[in-house]
C-alpha cells in the first residue's frame, strides 16, 4: 500500500491525500490519530503518531538571518491573503473561493505561492469540531449580557474551522550583570498632632544599600505568536500549550484542516521573545538582590546559542457576522479553552439596571418602614 506522503508533488496538492478506495480527500482524525475518509470510511494509520520517531531539531538563528538555512528547511505553499485582516491561508488545489475563517470576509483565491521557513513541529488537534463547538456554546451561555440573536446565530451557524496557527519558539543562553539597590524596611515612631491632640504613629522607612551581581538563565521554547490575524489577547489567553506533545512536522496532520502562513517575520519574532526573556531576567535580578524592596538601575545581558523553530498549534475558530459586526471565537484545539469577543446587549444591560434600581428601592423602603 502506498503511504499518503508518497503522493506529495507540488505546493498545490501538498496537504491533500486522496482516498485509495473512493478518491475523496482524507482528513486527519484527532481521536484515532489516523487519516480517515468521511465518504467511505477508509482509514490509513500514521506511523510514528504519539511516538516521536525523530527529534524536532532546532535551527540556527544567525544562519536564518544570513539566509544560509539548508534548502530542505524552506518550502513553498499556495496561499491567499485576506484583504481585510491580512491572514495568509494555505489552500487545497481544488478550492477556488471561500470565506476567511478569521473575519468572515469572502475570498477569491489566487494561484501564487509563498516561500517560507518550513514548520519543524506540529501539535495535532486533540478535539473534534463537535467538542470545540460544545465548549464554545457553553462559554457563550455564560455571557449574560450577550445578545440572544448572536448566541442563537453562533449555536446554529456553520461549522467551526480547524486552523493551524503559526508560532515561533526560541531557545537561548543568557548571562546578565546588574547594578541596583537592596532595600530593608524599618519603622520609626513619630508624634503628630491631629485635631489638637498628639498621637504616635509608626512610619515606614526604607534603608537602601548598593547591590550588584550576575544572573544566568537558559531559555527553552519561548513561544511567540507568528500571526497578526487574531488579537494577541485571545491567543495569549489560550495558553498554556503542552509543547511536549509536539510531533515532527508531517503534512498528513494538516489533512482536512487549514494552515495559516506566518506574517510575523523571524527577526520580529525574536524581538518579541527577547522582551519575554527580559521580563524573566528582571525578575531573576530582583530575586538575586533580595531584601524587602529592590531598585534595578542597569541590566546588561549577553545572549548566545540562539536557536529557533517554526511550529503549528491547533485552534478551532468561528467568525460570525451579526448586524454588520464580526464576532470571533477561538478554542484551543488541545485543551478546549475558549476565548473571543464579548458582545453586549444594550437592552439586557438596561433591564439589569432597572431591576437593580427596583431592588435597591425596595430594600430602602423596607428599611425606612422598619425604622
């Protein structure tokens, strides 16, 4: 039997795997960990699933900046770019029109290709679409002040889209020297006059002394979103991700799903990673200074052995247009955690305010009567 990956030929059919029995497209089944045909039920197991047959190797950051990565680390995929949110989506060859899953904007595909750094790892979907929809419906049900029409529309709307969202991860060795001050809290007793009367009070003081030293930390898999299609506050709120479940990248995992191309370039991703590292280093410095209070005057950090990888993480996504506005809901395809727009119903808020006033007035009336 030919393995599905043997059919790979061009960017147009990279993520398509025809069923050997009926010719329909296979899709990756998260529950079974195999390729399944929804038309005839034929399935193909993925050798090595759930057991990494090869290590996910990091790439050298400096070599990437100097455009010296091996050709094997670069790929070309057919994409279309949304004119509204600028999302870059990889598409199957037989798809010629669709709706952007990020903002519900109608799209007409092009035939261009995008050359980019190939993913090294993929976190396969663990949730089926029905499970993601159930999680989203439950989350919507807890939004008391959301419009009923939107809740009904979302519950009865189209299927959610399974999207592999691009991320960068960075590893780095850091050594930092710092200067600052170590603060010790102490108290003195002061006599003050209040309304003509003398009172004693304890006043807090801080005794500062110079401090300096060095801290070191190895950073492993600092995660940076490589997409601008979704608000960062949503994707940050979907964390944590269990990156220990990453599998070496195989196109089979993308069968039946869409993948977004990265729009945050590698240097910008590194800058974001450095900002995360600097916050951790500052915390380490304050811990090293010790005392009750800390002042940090300078931190000089040397970074070495920087490596990175491009990974794809699973997100179930729904974008609904309701009364001219787009609402987006995202579900972590691994854990089921939900985030999204929080719409407000003006009339529900007005009713709640009126009811609150009625209840407050009733309590006030009863209190007056009891007196």
